[in-house]
């Protein structure tokens, strides 16, 4: 497989040679460093690379060049390298241009020249961007190989598990890749063994469960200690923030996550309203950073385990896993967020993972190259997904029930959707049915105003129609509203459910009706349903855990 490319573009021969030298010294083992000395030369090089199917990971272009500015060049580069990271090299005087380019062309970073010493001013930025690119493009960087059918829901499930747990993998479609067929033959795998997962120096896994795969990859799937100070259920932004604060403040901490750390935020293509990231950052990038932070402080992470039950055993709070296993702790933070609501339309359930998806990850987005894609929903998550998919797809149709999306989507997303030439919003429409032989082939769309029905060919449908909490496992003692959101603090007393609270002291702000059990983030009644508020509540829950522990 050819190495991914880092392309540098600068008309000044001296500067061009210097940056290429610096980049080659640090990244030469994993990447080919290609140099161009003008915008047109760079675009010609990109076209050649696209023909050879050689991936481009990063383009670093000087802003001030005679024939074409760096921003103009990068804007045109999207056609050949849609997933590459873009860096602009600027003089101080061009800072405004660079900041505008973040919005206008999706610039990832700008670097002020000169970048000496590179160890401080160049490499940390490039390391971060390449990390992010590698996560989004595992096919080009990994040794774990997955062999299966493109439209198999099991293949989809395992690819999602690997991607969301930040394990790079290479995907082989058994119908399209000769290498996939060769690997299947070598493994002598009958159809029932697919998908295969080949782990370097490990065994060949045959249609493994997420738990088996996690075990084979060396991810922790059970707790080490008999008792923790705090157990956090859910590894989304709220749970990860709680983990960082708890572990950094010396509490023995375990986080249990059933799918992958990052939660809903991990599925977001671009979080643009989280403080401190002016360009925004992808959910998977945020999750990766948070996991590193949690691990650095020594919190334990138990993965691929679904918490199915809760018991208060005197002062001990216990959570029970699906199958076997449990964790005991002196306090519990419930940070289980919300899960996607299912689309009630004929045929949809049978095609999930076979062209129909709840949410979208980077690997699906890039597989839509040139295709027609349907997105259902009218909130920010649907808008973000439409914009992300439009980078790859030929056309994206956003299906919205209402006559406008202004009431449900932020204006900055609407403005971008309106400006995108390949996104169409289909108002007053809903998906009535989905059908296909083994994978999605057709959608039936209904005009909710006129009742007119239209059948359209479609191989991709991404659904974003809201979400609800799944909190049945908490049992009757932890009070919830009729939708399943957990009541905390003053809401317990104020809701007329004071009878559920047994202590003479009032419950702490994020404490549930069971003392020592806290709720943080989207799962909590009346929470704000944003990354920043989930992170804030996760952090605050630990302050309250300390106060609770001081009472027992
Ligand atoms: C596509 C998309 C885009 C978004 N974009 C933005 C944005 O740009 N800006 C913004 O501020 N917000 C955004 N949001 C909202 C934001 O992601 C959520 O508000 C935030 O993730 C909530 O965090 P949380 O930790 O409370 O819950 P979640 O993120 O839902 O995490 C809960 C975690 O708990 C795990 N879990 C659940 N039940 C169990 C169980 N029984 N056992 C073990 N684990 C369990 C889940 O697998 C999940 O990982 C977006 C949401 C989506 C879906």
C-alpha cells in the first residue's frame, strides 16, 4: 500500500525546502512528503495522486503566492483531497484572512511563519492533525483487517466498534476486493464465519461479538478492584469529564461504557460551539483527547459492557452487567445520555447496517463517494451530518417534516447548507418506507402537505430524529419522569415525590432519589443537551460525590 502524502506548497524555494526537510525528518517513515512551488503545480500533483488513488493526509500551503493564494489553492484542492487536513502558512498581517478561511474553506489550522523551533511551533500542530486524519482514515494506516460483506449489519457493527474505540482497521469488501477473497480462502472461512477480524500476531476472529473483539484487542472488559470510590456508568462527555475530575482528585474511579467512549458527541462530525476550539473539532477527536486525559489520571475504563441492573447494598452502590459480572462502589454517577430514536417506517428495521444508519461515522461518510445520500432530521445533528456527507457524496437530500428548519437548526448550519451546491432540503416530507434486496435500494417519500407519494432510488439513509434515555436498569428507587429522564436535587422534592427521599438533609443538586447516586448530562431531566453542559455536569457531579462521601 502506498504511503499517505503530506503536500507542501510555497513559491519561496528556500522556505519550501526547509519545511519539506523538517516534515521529512519527523514524518518521512510513515508519509511521502511532496513539494510544489505554486498553486497550479500543487493542484496538478493532487490530480496525479488522485489518479493513483494515493491518499493525501495534509496540505500545508503558503498564503502569499503569485499565481494563486494559499486559500484559493486549498479551496480548489477539496475536489481531489476532500478528507485532507489543511494548514495555511501565513505572515502576521494575514491573520484575518486565515481566520476567515476557517469558516469559508474549512481550514484546519494556520501557522505563523517562521515556525522555528519546529519541535515547539510546527510538530505539535501537525502531530494533532495527522492523528485526527489517521483516525478518520483507518484503511490507510492499520494492521487490523476486517473482511466481510459491504451490506452486512455484523460488518457494520464491528467496524463501528473499532472506529469508535479508535482502533484503526483496514476494510476488505469480499465482493469487491481480491485481497478480501484471498484472506477468506486462507482462513478457510465459510459464509457463517464472516465478518473475519484479523489481528496482527493474534488469532483470526470469526464473526466475533463486541466483547470478544474487545478482549482480543487487549481492551479491558472487567474491573480490577473489588470496590471503588466512584463508578461512572457511560463514557460520553459527562462520564469522561466526571472520570477526569474524580481520578485527578484521588478517588479510585471506574468508567463503564457499553459501546465506545465519546457517546453521542463521538458521532459528531464537527462540534463548533465547544469553548476553546475556534475551528471546532470532530467528536472523535474530542473523545480521543478525553480518553487520554482520563487514562493519564489513572481512571479505569471497562469497555463493551452493558450495565443492566442497579442495587443499593447498604452503603455500597452496585451495577450489574449484561451476562455476568458487576462493580461495587461507594458512589455512582449515571451518565448514560440518550440513544437514537428509531424511525417508524416500513422496512427500515431490516435494513439497519445495510444502507440505513443511525448517526454517521467517518468510514461510512467516505464510502458515499459520488453517491446520492438521504439524511432524515431537522436538528443540528442532521445539519452537521448533511454538510459532512456533502464533502463526499454526489448529492445529499435532507428530508425534513416541517415547512422550515429555522426553528430546529442553528442559523450557521442553515447558511452553510443553503450555500452548498450539492445539498437539497426536501421540506414537508417524510420517509414512509425503505426497501431493497439485502441492502437499501429504494425509499418511499411522502409529501405531508399533499399526501403525494414518490419512490426514489437510494443506497444510503442516515437518521437523526432525536433521542431518548434508556434508564429502566435503574429500577424503581431512582425516580424518573415518564420519558425516563432522571430527576435530581430540587426536582425530587419539588415534583411532589419528596416521599422518595429518606434523609433529613436535602439531596445535592445532581443527586438522584437514592443518596450517593448522581446523574449528569443528557440523561438528567431538564439538562441542556450540549457537550459543554454535559462536561460541566460531569465535573460538578464529582464535587458533590466528595460532599456525599464526607457524610458516610
Ligand atoms: C450527531 C450529533 C451531533 C452533535 N453535535 C453537537 C454539537 O455540535 N455541540 C454540542 O454542544 N452538542 C452536540 N450534540 C449533543 C451532545 O453530543 C450531547 O449533548 C452530549 O454527548 C451528551 O453527553 P452525555 O455524556 O450526557 O451522554 P452521551 O453522549 O449520550 O453518552 C452516554 C454514553 O453512555 C453509554 N451508555 C448508555 N447506557 C449505558 C449502559 N446501560 N451501560 C454502559 N454504557 C451505557 C453510551 O454508550 C454513551 O457512550 C450532538 C449530538 C449528536 C448525536
